């Protein structure tokens, strides 16, 4: 059975259900299994020797304790555990929350039924556990996990088994991700929940993960990486502004369908707007005519003949009835119009305030090299880098090659981070790194843990206009309900948007962004792309989103062995 098929002997079709209303374009169940009295064998069957099932979500309602924000409000849908399901949507809409609900981590209203167990990526680790060898962590992550199966999966990811016998904390981010994925896929019966696997991974590691996942099935993949979603999924689950949507295909096919739906909705909205204007005019005229006729009842004559008050009263009542009918039609048209645009994504234009420096060259290196004091080898040597006004320079290379360190070195050379922050910048340099005198820099780093308090407190501390700050966040899809909350209650994507908003509101000659798009939703990525193309600021960027880099980069600097 596939979504959209009739249930045998029941004549029922899958519908989207949101707030009690059907949405025929989505793959959802109208009634749950118990109501349909469909035998369990219909929902569970063997396919190629593997027991498969449906995941039924019925009338799911959830909000966090002590919060007035409803994450899910009476939603119902069905998923197939044989799918390779991509899961995307605006930050803060509840993607990770839904995965946690599937695992039974939170109490909720409604029903979630599944004939499979779930396993979740990434596995949680304490600081002490990071000191253990990866092989010692397997049983804790997945009880009954067999090491030979993990080694087999590691080989598919291009890793040797020896990584299992090193302290987990010493592995690179790419190696850690691959080990966790290998453990995740070493089981047989679980339906896998994979949450943002490519964050912090370099391009090579992303390609390995992409190829690996493309050969798997039976998972939900939460990601904002458009290339990854296109390569790995055959269905997509999207949290829209007001509804939940399931479609067959990958991200690009959904995006094209979404574009067409939005264009159609806007056209229908415009048609309804004109219809409402006509109805308003007609209702107003009918009301005026009714009043005039009613007034004529009182002692008025027409052509010297006294009018029949009964006839006039009947005529006035008829006109009034027409006016009420027009008013009712107008209200119905307004309601229909309001529903048309509920899920339309409008990419509101963002703004920034780049400054123009009197010098053309803002940053230059000569035979430059970096290394850490406890490392015998240099990260790189003989690097020649130049950043001019209007250039968007991307640093590209493997994890650990020194991309983030270069950004810190530029900050240091320009006189930033002279306080407690600079204590972690204990790298050694050779050659020369020069910045233009008086250069003003705006910096977005990878770490969000420093965010404390709420927006108002943040703006007071940074000397920013709170109203403008909130406006920028609203344009990036952050709801007003977040503005009074502590940053600790923000999703990781929302925290990154706070960092980006601060940067956009800071006038600067040079913008240094270190993996700014981690956890940030697709729609905001598109907004930022259009922003940077319009304003053409001078930038030094580390970012592994291939589509973003292809659109934005004016220059790409490869950090590879040729510098060593």
C-alpha cells in the first residue's frame, strides 16, 4: 500500500489533518487503525524477509512544560519505515522534538503507533566518556551491538577499524560522525532517526556520508543540506508555517512543487482580494439603498401619489436581505483568502551595513604559516592570501587544516580578542599577516554557548537597537514568542540566527564568518545568499554548504598539502 491508495474494503484515503481540517495534497490518515478496524497484518508485513510497518501519528498535540507555545497542534499523518525520508523546515518548528517524541522522550497528547523501535543519531557523550576508546562505547550506545558489524559499516564509510581503538575525543569531527553512523546502521530492525549528520564536516567527509546514506533505507534524515537531501532521500516531510506536508521525491522536486503552489496561492489570493473589494462595494450600496427606501416610508409622495408603506417596507427588507447575503459572502471569501497564504514562504529581503575602507586590500599574507605549540607539524606554510574590497573569499579544505585558525589569526592581527578570549589563540605563526589600519570586523564563530540572557539583554550589552534586532530575526523566521525567552531555550538554528543578526547589524569593513550556516534552515540560507549578492561585502568565510559556496564565492583558497 502507498499513501493515497484506498484501504481495501474501506474506501478511505489518506489525508493531511491539521486543526481538524483535511488537506488533500498531503499523505495523512483521516482515521486511525482502531476506527477503521483494519487487521494488524495490513499495517505490518514482510518485505524481502524484513518486517516493515507504518508509523501512524494521530491527533498529536505537544508543547513543552511551562510553555504556552504549541509545537504540534492536532496533527495526524502516516509514514512508511521503508522510506528514505528527508525532514526539513524552519528552525524552531519541532524537527528534533518530533524525533524525541518518536523515541518516547516526552509526554504528549494523541497517538504514535509503530511496529519498529527507534535509534537516534548523534549519540550523547559525557566528557568522561570521550576519554574512552570508541570500542568501549558501542554497548552503551546500542545494546547487543556486534563489533564486526560496526567494522563492516566503517569500511563503507572509508575508515579503518583502528579508529575504534583510539580515545573517542581524539577523533576528528568527521571520524566521530562516521563511527556513530556505523554503529547506528549496524542493527537490523530499528528505524533510524538521523539529526544533522553533516554539521562541521568538510566537503570530503560530506561526500562520504552522502554516498553512504544514499545506499541505505529506513530512516528519517533531518538536514538543511540541499545536496545531501537530493542525493539520499525518496520522500520528504516538511514542517510548513501552518501545516505538515509529506511528498514523494527529493528536496529539489519538493522545492519546485512548493514554488508552483506558492505562485498559484498568490494568484488565487489576488483574485479573492478583488472579489472581496467588489462584494464590499455591492454590500455598501445595497445597505445605502435599503436605508433610502426605508426613509421613503415616512410621508413621502412620488409623482403626487402617496407611496404604499407596505410595499416600500417589503422592498427595504429585500434590499437589507441582499446586503446581509453580500456581507456573508464577503466573510466567506475573506476566510478562504486567509487560508490561501498560510503556508506561502516569502523570503523577506535582509539588509546589512558594510563599510567602505579607504584601502583596496584589507588582508594580505606573505609566506604565512600556522601551527599549535604542542604540534610538531605546521598546519600549513607558505600561504598567500589576499582579500580586497567586495571579495567573498572562501577557505576550503579538510577538517583540521587550519581554516578556523586563519580567521582567529586575522582577528588577532586586527587587534580583536585582546581579553580573555585571546588566551585560546595560542597558535604560532611564521611569515607575515597584515590587515588594513583601522579595519572594523564583524565576526560569526562556530560556538554559540556564550549566548546568555535574552535579546533585550544582548542588545544592551552590544549597544544594538533591540527593535531592529527583532525585526531581522523575524525576517529570518524566528517567532515573536522567542523574544522574551532565554537563549538556552532556543534551538541551535535559532542561536545561529542570533549570531548572524548581530553581524548584519554591525557596520564593518570585513565580515569573518566561521561555519555560519550550521543548523540554519534552507529558507534562511537562500535569504543570506541574496543578501550577500546584493551588498557585496568583503568577507572571509568557512562554509561547507556546496550550493552556498558556488553562488557566493568570488575566490576559493584551498588549504592542502601544497602549503606544507
